[in-house]
């Protein structure tokens, strides 16, 4: 019997007719080609906007009920999940266990490819069992081809535990339509290099995961306007940003902001509430809890006008700086 490939008809394995002669093209032309192909990614992701919005709703509902977000993938898809999970505590001050990433092949596979790990259906299931996944959790399987057995094993195990399932893939024709709660499938077309899904498929996946995690964090009160008021202040850069955020929101100086942050134990949200309402640290925490962690609700103040004023005040100096630079050159 002739060998039949399971992958050859997948869009992620297709040969791109526009890049057939890429190995003899001038470098600038290759760059232009990359940019043209990446423009297709934005369009493909935008077509999935309603599904992405539904995915956000699923995640927010889970998080508000005490559930977790678990991202599962292999290879590039797995590493993108690791990036999302790793960034959540520093950007949004989430507890370490709120967003997990499961990588086929384990932590070592993040830095060095573990050939064959993605083919292990059973290990995918075991990885879910180790996390004690429950019906409160959301599991996001990430597989550009839609065929990764490790991911399928994880989703199968998660489904048995009653978890909500979101599947992110670049294969719109996947047969998992009836198995998961939601499929997000940007159709990015053939890669510049056939089968290299770290390119357009990776970019599309990164965009989708960015939206799912970031918008979910916005919805549960992790930002005030577009400011990351739940930032973790473990570095000097983060502490500087915290001072600037408090100063911007409260209309004070950065020196004053530093005073309030120290009173609030470097809790940016609490510092803002304390400064603007005159309450104590414990009272600020109570206000935030009653407001479901929303600074806007806790202080009853919209941020947009003060931010526009701050930008307008800074604008002339920026223009003057540019003019001076141009004159001196």
C-alpha cells in the first residue's frame, strides 16, 4: 500500500506559489515578500474577532469563578503559551498559579527541541492530570496544524474533567469542531517557507493569545484605562512605572506618588484609591474588593480626561525638542 501522509493536505504544509524562487531573490525583495505575507495575518486574525471575543468571555467567566487559564502546546505553539503565562504575573500581578503553560517535552523543550514529544497523546493527558484540572478551568489548546497529538491528549483529558475548551489553530477545517467549546482558526495561508509555522502561523497565534489573555485581564480589573495598575514592582523599571502611573492618575508629582506607594506597600491600586479618597490602606483594599478590583469603580473617576490633559501639556515640549534637534542637525 502506498504511503499516505496525514499532513500533506494541511494549509500549514502547503507550498506558497509566491515564494518558489526565494533562494535566489535579492534580500530587500525577500523582506518585502515577508511584509506582504504578514499583512495577510492581520486580516486572517481580524476575521476571527467574534470567536476571539467569545473566547475572552469564556476565560473571564472562569477566572471570576476561581478557575485557571491553562495553555497547552508543542514547539512554537507551546513556547508562545509559555510566554503568555510567564508574563501575566509581572504585567498584571496575577497569582503564580492563575495562568499555566504546559509544554510538550517539559521545561527543557522551551529551549531545546524535544523531537517526538508532540506525538505523545498519553503524556498530554497526564500533563492535565498533574495540574488537577477541574470544571472551573479553561484549557486553551494551541496547535498550528491542528494535528498535534500531545495537545489532543490534553484536551481529551480536560474535557473529561469538565473544563471549558478553546482550540487555537491555523487549520479552519479541523474535525475538532464538535469536541471543543470554541475554535479560533485564522486562515493565514501557506508559509513563506513551506511548513515553517513559526512564521505566519506563529504570528497569528501570538496575536490571538495576546488578545485572549490581555482582554481577559482588562475585564477582571487589571488595568485602569490602558494603565497596568496591578503591575508587579520587582524591578527598578517597574517601580518607576508604578510612580508614573500613580502620579498620572492622581495628578501629583512622582515624589508624592512614591510616598503613597510606600504607604500602600507598593500596591498601585491601593495607592491611587488612598490618595484620591483619603482612606487608609485597609480601607482601600476593602473598597477595591467591593468594586470587584476595579480602580475606576472604587474611585468613581474616569481617567481619559486627565490623560488627555497630561498628553496635551507634554506635547509642546516634545514638538520643541524635535524642532531643536532638527535645527541643530
